[in-house]
């Protein structure tokens, strides 16, 4: 009698969205190949219509990486949703939304999943993010709004100037495990069942603020969002958008307005007027 091996049950699906970031994406895939998670996993790249040879590069260098070609730039949220839906048959209980401009060190993803599974009611989790020099990034926060955004901006601007109080504050905030309102979409682990119950990512967000909105939807299910420094991921912030600064700025403003209209409708009109006065309304 011929026997057939049982298919491997995957524990984790890693979804990476790409759009004309071939060289940046190659660094990310290289890190995953060099330091693959010990738990069973798959890597899926959802390509938003790249014209720089991204798909050809993946097929030639990483044939085990699954690719899904959308054929157009559908945006970050929509592309991630395609990745989540198209991998549902794999049955992996965890999905990791990973930016193309990240580097994954050995053991980081195993530790991230382990911490998320160890704590009751965690629906999503994010690691500590650092730049290429090891400098931490403030990759979590309170629900965006006029006051929380002002506080976050003040810290970031002072941190960029290396003001001691801001460096100390960011170091403190990124050194302990806790439950914020949101964690960064640059590396966001989500329980698949909770992602589906939340309705996936809101596709009104072409880029930016989709992570805060998604985490809000997961919290509305009664689940918690975990930030854990037990896992650290390098985030080469800005590399994937350096060639499209105007489009990125416009995309951020559109998402900013959409977020306020959805979560802070009383402030949305004031935000629109503020952007109009400063000639920053998105086209």
C-alpha cells in the first residue's frame, strides 16, 4: 500500500507587500533565508505591480517564496488583505505583516510568536524596532488623535535632535512589555481568526495609519495588543519610499483625513482646514 506524507501544518504565514523595492526586498528575504523561524512557516510576497524586476528576482533567487501578483498598485492595506485571504487554506493561526524594509535576525519571529501565545487574549503583537545602528524606534502608541499626535510628534522631533530627555524617554518606552493601543505595521503579528473577525485591514488607507485602525478593530473584539522587546527587528525606515516622496506625503495626508473622519469626526473638519491653510491637502 502506498502511503503519502501528511501535509505540514503551518504555524505562521509571513506576508510582505512590495512595490518597486527589489533591492530592499532582497535584503529582507536574504535575512529570512539566513535566519528562518524554527516554527513551520511560509513566506508570501504580494506585489503591487512592480516594474523593476521584483518578481523575476524572487523566482530566480528564492523559488520557495510564494508570489502573488496584483498587477497594479492597490496600496498597502489592500495588498496585505490579498495575502491574508489567499493563504487562508494554509491554516496558519498566525499571520505576520512584514515590511520589505526590515531585517529579521535569528530567533526574533519565534520569540514574537511565543510571547503572543503565552499571554491570554492577545490578538496582535509587535516587536521592538531598531534602525541599522540599533537605535530604537517608537513603534507603538495611544490611539491617534489631536493630543496623542502632538505628544508623539514632540518626542520624535526631540529624539531626532538627540535631546537627552527624548532619548531616555524612547529607550524607556521600548524596554518593557506592555499593552498599547497599537503597534507598528512594519512588523505586526496577528492571530488569523482575529484578523478575519475584524474584517481585515480597512482599504481606505492606501498607506499609513492602517496599523492603528487595524489594532483598534482587534481591540474592539475584546483582544489585547502586545508590544514586546523580547523580539527585535531592524527597520531600515524610509528606504522603501525614498523614490516616491511626493506620493508618500499625499498618501499619508489622505490616510490622516480618513482616520479622523472614521474615529474623530468632530476634529476631521479642523484637520482639513489646517491642511488647506498649509497647502497640504492631498490631491
